[in-house]
C-alpha cells in the first residue's frame, strides 16, 4: 500500500530532519511530504536534505497547508504529524493497523488518556482548552472521544478525499473530528506518548487567539451541523426575554382592560416574533442538513474508495 507521511511545517529547521528520518526508519517505502508554510528559517532545506518531497504553501495557517496536502497527495494511507518532534514515530505501527484492516477511517494518537501531554506540556491553558473543546464536542455529538486536538493522525483515502477543509489555522483538527462524527466515519483513538519540544524550538500556537478561533469554529459548526438545537436555544432565549417583558403588560391588561406600558408591549411582541422565526429557521435548516447527509452518502457510494 502507498503510504504518505504529511508534515506541515513553519520554522521547524531544528526538528524536521529528525521527524523525517524517524518515519523513514519506521516505515521503509513511505514517502514523506513536507509543506513549508512561509518559514523564515531553513526548514525547507533541512527537509530536502532528509529526503522529503518539499512543497510550499504561501497562505499562512495549518488549515491552508492541510487543504493543499489532501488535494495534491495521492496514497492509500495518509499519516499526518507535526514537524516539531513531539510525536514519537515508534507509535505509527499501532496507529496504522486499524486503517490497514479497514476497521477505522481515522485513527488519532491520544495524548491525554495517559497524561503524557499534561506532564510534557507546561501551558496549563492549552490543557484546559483541550478539555473544554472535548467536553463541548462529546456533548454535542454524544461521543466519548479523548483527544480532539491531537496532531498525530492516520487516515484512509476515503476520508481524505471527501473532507472539505474550510479552516485556515490550528482549528483544523477540530474540523476533522466534527466532520468524521457528523458523517459517521469510523474513529479510533490509541494512546501514545507525547514529548515537549526540544530546547530552542518554539510553539506557534497562541493560547488565546487560537483558542478563540477554535471556540468560534465550534459555534459555527454547531449552527451548521445541529441547526435545530442551535436555533431552538436562540428561540428559547428570545422567548424568555419576551415573556419577562410581556408578563407585566398582560397582568395590567387583565386588571384594568388598558395597556399603559406600550413600549414594553411592542418590545415583547418583537422578541416573541424573533423567537418564532428562529424556531422555524431551525426546522428548515435541520431538514436541509438531513438532505445533505443523504447526498453525501450517495456521493461516497459513487466514489468507491
């Protein structure tokens, strides 16, 4: 089987060579692809020295790099790993087995179950962000995933060639997970060891900026994938405010047969109308989403991947 090791990189000249050599050692015959994302150091040169096929993506952001990789690389099995040498190549043998045996479409290297990420990573807000995103997604899709944002993954061709990458940055892992859950792809998680970056190597993640983008993505994907729940919540909020403003008006009318709180009556009516419109929007969009899922299943049948 043709195996592609995909390594998105930005300023990883200290580590990319070792990552390539480690995967070449563990998977003889696999082809390593490094996509350099406008690095200002010698990442591309070091990758070429190590024997990787190097391409360049000018649009900054991991999501943009992954989009190019998924569209341009042709293989039977795809491995995605960061170029910072935090994911040991030795675990690839166990990660690749479920995809080879067709028992999983996507296999995720789970860093959180054995606490290796917590021990190696000194950024507590990143750990908190991982748990928050995981809790939100598991609640939304009634799943039991352990590591939503791991950068160590194995995919089959069917997943890669049907994944519509819309994210630009580090929220790409969240988008992959949501797409897999929504479209009923088989996900398997296997525990791996995680190691922190070597001295002199720096993370490109910004805790607050990237965290905000990820939460924003979840909010919008919540709207796109679960519109009935999303708009029902909005409807409930406006209904509650409308009720709160309108009750005194109704009580006054029942007692006196007059309405003196005209602004409150108008505001309450407007809030109730927004509530009704939101609810019906949810019903309409939920029907559209169901039809999209049906069309996606038919599309998969036609591809025969």
